[in-house]
C-alpha cells in the first residue's frame, strides 16, 4: 500500500501541492494519506479526490488564500489578544469558515473520504499524539482545526474532553502512523523551514515557530533513521524548501512555492531512477555516481544560499 505522509509547515504548505502534482503525474497515486497541521489540510482535501483533478482543486484553493482567511486583524489584533490574555494571538473563526467553505459537498466525516485518511493532533495535557481517522464518524473540520492549532497563534481545540494542539508538537512527519496502518511504500513529503534571516526582525510567532521546528527536527531525524532501515517498508523522503524566506503570514507566493515543490519532487524522482540504474553498475561506477551527485548537491546548496543572501 502506497501512503503519502505530509508534514506541517504553515504557509509553506503550497510546496506540497507542487510535489503532489509531480508524483501523481508520474503515476504514483496514494492509497492512504496521513498529515499533520497544514499537511493534514492538504491531505484531507486530496483524500476527497486522490487524482490529478484533486491536485487541481488544491491548487485553486492555495492560489485563493489571503492572509485574513487564516490570520485576521494583523499585528494590532495580535497585540490586543496578547494584552488581554485571550490564550492565543488570533481568533480561529476565519480559519474554520475557510475550511468549511472549501470542504466538498457531501464530505463531512472520515468515512466520506475516497481513501483512508489519518490526521495527527497533540493532547496538550499529556503531550501524546491524538490520531483522527480510526473512527469514520469523526468530523473532518474538527480534526483539521485541532491539527492546525499551533501555539501561541491559535488556542487549543477542545474535543471530547481533550485540549488538542498542533500535531507538529508530537509528530510533524507521521511516518509511524502510515507504517502502523499497513503502508509498505511511503512518500514522506517534508517541508523544512529556515529561520528569519535578519535577527533584528524576529517576532514572537517566528521565535515560537523556530523553537518548535528545532524540536521537530530532532524527532524527524530519529524517525527517518529508524524507518529508513525498517523491514518491508520502502521510504521516500522528499525534502521541500522555499527559495526565499517568508514571514509566517505571507500567502502571496503560492505559485513560486508550488514550483519549488515541483522542482524538488522531480529531482527526487530523477535521483531515484539513477539509484535504480546504479543497482546494475559495478561498484566503482556507483562510487563515481555518488561522488558526482554529492558534488552537485553541494554546488546547488551553495548557489541557493548565495541567492538568498543577495535577496536579504
């Protein structure tokens, strides 16, 4: 069974749309979807139609997202929420309305999905993962509002006696869920975010986000190390990065992000084909190919960083 596992990543979620486009156009179709935070949102919408047309619909949604759909009111509103101790920096009603508006007609629960879907949230009081999707009667919007409740931006989502927050707190790249649910080939579509480039312009959300991402990275690396050699499971780790550093509430670059995602997925599939080809090569040739690929990656990384510095 092929599973797509989509990480969290906030407003960089459009990266995943580009990667999904490449995979599905290459004939790699998900039979299960697992997601955390924005990855849960993308996974949920794709699970209603896990085809190229489903990706087209996600593309239209991302191109239409505005800042106020997610984070209404701007800095003054955030300051007011903070000063009046409301438990979050933003109200959630706009996000809830946005999710309900774009949920397809007739789709309300996990049982309505075309393929199995699992959404990760975190129990704030225990720190343990809470998994939506085992119960087909659970509501999709409940799961998405829980999984995207990133502290301190949104307050915890109260659900069945639990206080649930962003799934990234416990499991940002939930490969383990896909394995537990029977997947034997996993495409882990992993958004990795850079910190603010100019340390003179850090804000409270960026500090909180980067702190969380540092914790997430440690967990992700442990899981990747474990599942890369897991018996009877083939793991494909596709790393997605934006070509520029964006503020957490900047939704004006969806086209560019989708192109970045397409480039990363294409590069992965090319590398995968190269590895498969190298399987028939003598050892010296494989060593030369590995050296050339590593050299290419170093050069690309240097050029990318140089370009980012030039934009700062």
